[in-house]
């Protein structure tokens, strides 16, 4: 599996950018390589993470205002969910096989024009999960 660009957001607000591989929602570890020359990948745990964002680019588009709610007419396959994080942030998205008892679950972002391709939501960072 090729490394994928990712942004790690921690519950304390810290952010790391780099590349991930071996990312599965039912495992509490993955391999991460920081976005720096010569730094080898290392196995990391999801402890303290809020979510892991698989992204198109590390820069994104600061002028674009991403939607946090599902858009009308945008209905790929999956369960419609609303996720309320422990820090109060909320996001909607689509998930296939969401099992909150697992370490995490994948969530397809609500905005197809977003820089985010897919999120791994860390279950321990979720205050409330609601099916829409």
C-alpha cells in the first residue's frame, strides 16, 4: 500500500502532517512518516487523536469554506451520520460499517470539493454519534 497524505489532529489541538499506511479502523496503530526528508516511518497509536484526515494536499485552499453538513444531491453509498466530538466540533458524513466500539471508523466528508478525501474518526474522541 502506497503512503497517503494525512493530517493528524489531536484532541489537545496539536496537528501533524505526513504520510500514513496500514490504516484500518479496527486497529489502534498505523504507520506514520512525518512530512520531512530522511525521517523513517514509525508505528503510532491513535491515543490522543481526534481524527486523521486523508487529504489531497497538505496546503489545502484557505479561501474555500468547507461544508460541515451533507449537501443536497450528494448521496454516495453509506449511512448518514452526525458526529459530535468531545471538544464540541460537529461534522456530518457518510460511513459504511461504523462500529463505535472499535478504535475508529471511516467517515466520508460531506463536501466533495473539500481537501479531505476521508476521515478516520477516533471513537474515544466522540461525545455523541447520531444517524440521520
